[in-house]
C-alpha cells in the first residue's frame, strides 16, 4: 500500500531561521492524524510547507505525496493532485463570488484529471448538496468569497470547499480556532462525512476539544520543530489533562 | 518575497497579442502642420467653405495654445511638425458589400476575433469601420434610414447633413476648449456621425472599430452623436492597434447631445498598443469626450474599459443642463508595464435635481502609474443635485502606483455629494490561497480582476462584456506578485 503522505527528515524555515528540524511522518489511506503542540512549535509551518507557500524554504528531507515528489510541485499542482489545505486565516476576495471561485477551482482540478468542466446545472446541484454538510445557507454562494463572513462562516466555507474538491489529503490548520461549540460540531461533522478508506486527513490543533468530534487514529506532538511523541487518541486526552510541559521536559532530557 | 515578485514579473511580462500591421496601400501627406495642410484635408474631404473656415479658425486658436502639463504623466515632448496629418487607404469607391471590402482588412478583423460577418448576423451590430482615417464600410444604413436614423462617417454627414453638423459640431467641445481639441478641430480626418430622431429607439448597438494603421500618422477622429427628444441610442467604440516602434498621437473629440428625455449610452473598449515592457512605442491617447444633457430628464452614460495606450489622458464628462438629467461614468482602467493613465470624469451640475454617478476602478500592475482625476461641480442654480462617486484602486505587485485626485466644487447647499474610495492589493496571501485551490496565478489574477471590475463590465452590452473580460485577462498576463 502506497502511503498518501510520506515525510522524511524534513527541515524547513523562513529566511535564515529553521523552524522544522527533522519531521518524519507517514500517513496511510483511511487515516486521520492529529498534530498537536504548543504555540510556535511549527504546526502551521508544516501545513504551509506541505501546501507550498513560497515564504518557506525547505532545506532538507523529502516529501512524497501519492508516490510523487511533492516538493517539486507548484502549489497549484499540489492542489490539483489532491492536496487541500483548510486555512487558519482564509482570505477575503471581494468581487469574486463563492460560486464563481469554486467553479474555477473545481474545473481546474477536473481539467487536471482530463475531465470536462461540470455543466452549470450539475455544478449548482453539487454545491447545494455539499453545503448541507456544513449547514451553510445558499445565499453564501452569491456573496463574495469570505467577504464580510464571520470567523465561523469562513471556517465552514473552508470545509465546504473541501467537500467540493474531494481531496486525497486534507490538512486542517487550526480549523477549530475561534469556533464556538456549535460551529465546531458542524465543521467536524463535515470532516467526518468526508472520511473514506482512500483519503486521509491531518488535523492540526491546539486543543483536544476538536478531537472529541474528529477522532484521530494517531496523535503526534510537535515541539520545537520535531515530533517528540506519537500515540493513539488517548495521548490527546493526556495532553488535555497535563498540558505540554511534561512533554517539553521529557524532550529536553532526550535532547 | 523574491519568488513571489518573480511570479508577478512573469505575469506582467507577456506581450501585446494584437501586434500586427495591415498592408493596405496608403496615400500620405508630408509631415507637419500648416494652414495649407488644413486646406488640403478639407479639400480632400470635399468640404463646404464653412467647414474649412471652422477648421482654419481652430488652427489659429491652436497656434496660440500650449500643451497641458497638469496630468500625472511623463513623456518626451511631442514635435507636432513631425506628425503626418493625412493618410487614407487608396480606394476609389466605397464597397457595396462585404465582398468588395479589402481582404486585408477582413483578415485584420479575423485576427482580432471580430469577424464582421458574425458581428452582423449574430449580434445585429452595424459596424462602421474606420481604418486609419477614412470610413471604409458602413452597414445597416438602409435599415436605420427607415427609422430616420443617420449613422454615417463624419465626412459624409458634413456633405449630406450640413445643417445638423453646423448646428452641433463644437457645441459641446468648443474648438478652443483645450490644446488637443483645437488640434483635432483643425485636422480631424473622419469619425462617426449619429442622429436619432425624436422618439426613436435605435434597435441595434451602433459600433465602430477603430484601428490606427499608418506609421507616424496622427489620428484625429471626430464623433458627434445627437439624440433628439425621447430617443435612445447605445454606441460602442472599440479599438486595437498594430504593434510598432514610434509613438503615435491620438487626439479624438467625441461630442454627445441628449435632448429632453433622450438617453445616450456610450461604451468604449480601448486596447491600443501600450508600448513594450520598457515603455518603448505605444499610443498617446489624448482624448476629449463630453456630453451635454441638454433637455430635462435626459441621460448620458459613459462606460469605458481602458487597457491600452502608453499614455491615456481622457475625461469623458457630462454637462447636466436639463432639470432632472442624469450623468453616469463607469470606468475600468488597467495599466501594466510602463503605461501611464490619467483618466476620470467631470460632472457639471447646472439643472435642478440633476444626478450623477461615478464608478471608477483603476488596476495597476508592473511599473505603471494609474491616476483617477475627477471633478464634481455643482453650480449655485443646481438645487437638489446629487452625486455619488466611488473610486477604487487595485494594485498588483509593489512597483506600480495608484493616485486619486477628486475635486468637489459645490455652490448649492441643497446638494448631496458622496465620495468613497478604496485601495486594495492582490497580495501573495490571496494568490497563494487561489493556488492552493488549483488556480494558477494568471487565472487567479483574471478571476479577481474581473470580479473587481464586474460593476463596470455589467454596464457594457453583453457581447462586449465578454470581450472586455478577455481583454482584462490578456492585459494583465504576466503581472503578479
């Protein structure tokens, strides 16, 4: 079985500063991985590097996505190959409706797979169906993308886009931050509905709370640019109870 | 950042796609401007004495005038004696049908993706082709004539409808209005003339495609549109030009007259050669466009999509003289590479309860400079006048400039004047977000720019809106950061 994602000894940073100091991680089809860790441990950097944000420079290691060299691909190629990043801070694009944005996006992915663009009627009914997953109102379709959306609406829109794009690997970057409990439940429900045996999800979060709803197969703790501990879902509960200090202390001893 | 600006640079660096020259034999006058040149042009056009006298008066005025230097643009001084003021395709008679039109010309249209046949049959547009200076082909004349509509080359109007031309030419833009209007009045070669009689709604979009085709030839178009009481007309002017090295001067004058309860909608898609990436070549576009809402409840609406020219100096304006008259200005101006644009509008409120609306969307990329300059003037007598202005600037990359010069002169206390302005940037965050959704940078810029300009594009007739949308994308290829 080819892993969906295989990260080996990945080091990366911004300008001269190294943030990821050797990450190794394997994500197999059907799995949900949670990556936890205190602020500044490198969680969002990992998400950005996987998506190909230009600000970050990879200095070492390899990343294989569905058997292909991910680091060789432009950000849009990664997306077309099935990598999806739910942004921590989704941008607002005034003047471009959510529907128009998604139509462009979906059709770019279809083109990459050698498929014809979706007919407008089929596209519209697909949108209507997928919006229900995150309980989004149809009026959002004609509104400019994220323009004037509340924090919760933006996050739901991310999951809606994910549902439309049907990624092989979805990386959720602190999707739970700033969500109230109802929004959290809705977002998690959407993610769960999209789980399948052929796709995988990486959930990046500060808090165990989200993992009550999206139950992970593996939990990793990131600290100081390294994965310092991996375990089952019970690790998340332990972190919730004890905080991160004991992990920091342990990894300091090991280092 | 370096990487991002590299991407932006690449998008900005695309070439002008409509660079080609049509090889039609031409008949040129030597360079330079004298009273004799004015006489020669007038004679060539077989004009009546009054027209020549009018031109000569304009020429005298021009001699004593100076080029305006207030626009926010820079270019080497123009030597007006180095310009050729007359060029016309060598043609004996006008063609009776498309079959008789020069195949070179038809090929040019094909390259532009504007096949005349298709235009005629599919869109119902009557096309009055102005190739360089002389109108080669006017269509749909008969059908329009049945309604009493006159749509013909200006030179023909001067001969066939002297009473109308005499009455209206220079009535909105006087010969001595500015340096370029005086120059145009002296040497204008041709242009379009439209008259819509009382109560007639022109059933089709009237359209002229201009091309600037002769090397070193100044283009001096003169357009006059008169909408008599209760009539309606929609007119579209669209332009693309072949690539060349020398700068070319274009100084057109457009005058619109709307009588009581008449409406004129004037749309422009301008895509003249903007010069190369280093700013070499390109058209200098110094245009005077003005309309007057002469009668009560009349309306004039300007819509422009400006993507071309090295330098644009253009302020389509409306004089709101009739009570309850309405003036509108919708503009998208795109500058890329080394282009410079100083464009906007003037709304002069004279009549009572007159209304004006200004929506200006500037888009700057590359090393370009884009200025909005607008004047809203409410005279003391203009009780209850209202204006709403919205001026938005969109920056692509960090080496271009956007400037806004709004002037408000309000002399009546009952007037309501609103001005809103925004500046936004297509930054790396937005582009990365689009990339992450599988949309490459160029497609992302096109998507965002079209979204940004939508309010203006919506004002264009449908088929031209699609064309304009493509044009925006083409103009900004290679421009992201």
